[in-house]
C-alpha cells in the first residue's frame, strides 16, 4: 500500500512538473516578443483541465502565428535591433491585419457596387474614368439614390470594424501587460538566470531562425542590464535631487503647453487669415509680391519643422528616468502637435463638400448653428482662407473632389516620405565618402516613427466618408511602407542608443490609435451623415443663404443672398446617394416611419444620445480591465497553490520512503537484538 502511494505521489509530481513546463512555454512566447495579440488566448487557458485536443489546438495556433504574414520580419528586426524597435513593427503589422478585414468588406461592397453600376438604367459610363487619382467607380457620384443604404452601410461598418478591433486589442494588450508584470514580480530573483540559462529554443531548424534567436537573446540581456542600472540610479536619488527633478519636469510641462498652444494658434491664424497675412508681409518686403501665395504655407511648414526639435530639447531638459518613459513622453507631445494638421485638412475639405457651411443658420450639424460664431463677412473670410476651391473643370461635383483630394494627400504623403528618406540617406552616404568619414547610421526613434504612422492613418480615416472603397487600395500602401521601413532600417539605420523594455508598448500605442480613429474616422462619418446641407439638391438649399461674392461686400461687411439662379448653379455641383434626403439619419427615420416606436428608439439610441454610448463604452472597458486584473491575480494564486501542492506531494513521497527505511531499520535492530 505504501509503495503504491509513493508511486502515485511521484507520478503526480511528475505530471505537475510537465504542466509547469507547458506554462513556461507560454511565458517564453510572451517574453520573446513573438507573442502578438493573436497569442492572447494562450495565457487564459486553464492548464489543469488541459486535454490532448486542447494542447494540440494551442500548438497549432502557435504554429500558425509563427507563419502569419510579416511575423518572420518582426523576429528578424527584434533579433538585430531589439524589442523596442520590434514593438513598432509589431504594431504596424496589427494595423495591416486589421485593414485586411476591412479590405475584405470593401471587396464585397465593391462587387455589389459593380453589379449596381452595370444594371442601372442608364448604365454608369465613367467607371474607369479617373478624377486625379480617384477611379470613377470609387467616386461618390457613382452612387445613386438607389444605392443610399449600400453606401450608408459601407461608411458605417468600415470605421466600426477598425474601432472595435482596436478596442479588442486594447483589452488584450492590457491583459498581457498585467501578466508580464505578474511574472516579473514572481521571478524577480531568478530573472537573469532564466534569461541566460533557460533561453534556447531547441525546436528551431532554420539557420535564419537560429541567428535571429541568438541576436534576440543578446539584445534582451543588454536591455535587462540597462533597466537595472536605471533602477539603481532612481533608488540612490537624494531628497534634494528629487525636488530639483520635480521642478524641472514641471517647468518642462509648462513650456510644452505654451509651445503647443502657441503653435496651434499660429497655424490656425495663418490658415484662417492667409490672404491678409500674405498681403501684409508682401507690402513690407519690396519686390516680393510674387511670393505672397507661398509665405503662409512656408511659415506653416517651418513651424511644423521647428516644433519637434523644441519638443526634443524640452523632453531632454525634463530628465526622465528611463528611456521607455522618454519615448512615451515624446510620442504624446509630438502626436498632439501633429494631429492638428490632419484636422486642418479635414476642415478645409469639409468646406469644399458643404458650400454653405459657416455661412448661415441653414448649415447645421445635429442642431448646431455654426453661423453664430462670427458675423457674415468675418465668416466668409475664414471660409475663403480655409476652403479648398472647387475645380469645375476636372470634377462633376464637390464630393468627388473631396474624395480625390484626400486620396491625393494620402498618396503624396506615401510617396514623398519614401523619396525624402531615400534622398537624405544617400546624400549622407555621399557626404561620408567625400569627407572620408564613417557613415553615421540614423538612430531608429520609435516615437517619431509612430507619430508619422498615426498621421498617415489619420489621413486614411478621412477618406472613409468620401471614398470608402479606397480602403481596399490602402492595403498596398501599408504593406509597402512596412517593407520599406524594414529595408531602410537594415541598410541605413541603427538601434536606439539606450535600450528599453517594450513588451507592453502596444498597450500605450493603441490608445493613440483609438484617439486618431475617433477624431478623424468616426467624427468625419458622423458629420457627413448628420449634415442637412452636405451635398443636397436645389430644394434643400435655403434661398436666404448669406453669401459674400466680392471684396467690396467684404469691406462693407454686408453680404448678399443667393438668388434662384445661383442656387440652381450650386445645386448642379451636388452628387451622391443622399442628395434627395434631409440627412442620412432623417432618411432612415423616414423609411421606418411606419414603425414609429422603432423610429423613436433608433433616433434616441443612435443620434440623440451619442455621449451615452461613450459612457457605456467607458464602463465596458473598465469592467474588462478589472476582470483581467482579477484573472491575473487568480492565475498567480492558482499557480502558487499548484506549486505548493506539488512540493507537498514530493515531500509526502520522501516521508513515506524515509518511513519505510526507518521501519526496515527498526526490524533489523529488533532481529539483531533477538539474536
């Protein structure tokens, strides 16, 4: 009986040891940087109840994730440049995968749209006509009033897919971050031994994978040592040093706020008063009148170039402890300075799409009257300076030009950023050869790269309302940009001078991505669907719209009203699926008017209480974050209990064995005494 019990205890201990190895494999995947949001489920599996089938599914999932598109690129980048650089590419890869699902949705709607175009009476003749870079079948004018629900569904589903997938990733990244913190706390006394002695994956078969892992191990070691040095400096800091540091950071934050407000105010003023500023500057500079149209855009460009350099200096002055904190602070500060340019592009084209926005009480968005902000003449000046003029030669309607304008901005930013990066790199290489000095590789700054990525994404989100099918083409831009960044990094770049841990960087990046999609994507769609004057035909244009057609009326601050002929002329520039509707929301209410209760619920739920949905989302996220914290704590407790049980079983087995030996010794002693 005792022998059987001992065998059972040893078997239990062996089984528990095997389970512990399985958990360590999951932890190893997380710490190696290869674990993306697709691996999140690995850490929520109850290993105690794991069956053979579940174990097989987990292994299959890990196998698929290793061979997902661009996964090998991320492993290579991490091996050669560290986890901080790899965190940028990992996040970029998630954006591409998310847009793949959006692209699939666009493909379905594109097929439906082609069918509608070919079966319409008369058939749409400009399918493959290009408006600048906008294909005819993607133009808003290709959608008729019969396609209004198809267009409505498309521009609502696209941003919602991107938004809710970002929410899902935020929840998963938060859970991963807490798991990492828990594991690091448990293994604080053995982290170096674990990294140095238990770091090799014996399942590798390819030479490239072996080389990447070797580089990754070395990079992780350097990062751990750098982090430990930073902790030592923080702990050794005196009280006076802490006070001085607090003052420096407070002053730095104050300087940044002043810089941000000054740059925003300057750019907005230059944009809103561009013509007047240009003329005044030209009057002071004799013979420079021909430069008047370039003065304001040039000044804005200079401001955007100087602000990041000043932000770098301010952040260095603040003397943050860790390089990770420095990168996070830089990202936040530069993002706030950069996002304004996206909003300016949005407002400029919003004026183009809505010819009477900011001119009278007729132009209202969900009941808000923009005409109350200033008198008619002042509003006209602001609108004239911010508005993109309508090109009646190349476009049949305003919304087509808006869509083409956004696509042109995205394409120019995509191409120009690559041309500038290549040009600068080769110029610096040529300079090094001429001066016979070593070529100095450019340090890869994660914060700057992330700000540029978010800016590019913001421009893409603006196209959803006016050219939603272009999202399908965006995939080519994003994939090409990913490969370009990697190629430039290996050819001309170098790793950051200071190492920093980036396992939970995605949890920080995703917040800025969510802000970007809300401010650009969701807001633009919301305004587009809620406008009562955006792309409407003659009968919806108010005949009392105030209009300032010439400089004389501006000078006298008196504005005329559009007559019936001007209204008809303006109405001819309207196109799209909602030209005969008061607004998209009003269209839905009208079409379900036979069901008054449903119509009222729809209005109250979708339109009238938008803020309530943000409150609901806030509490939803808060509950999930709390749940993940409890889950991590529960997992940690369960692991400690299993470890205790395993130790107890092993000790019980030893006790039984020792008891047997003692019994045998007692029997032997009794036999010897009897003799």
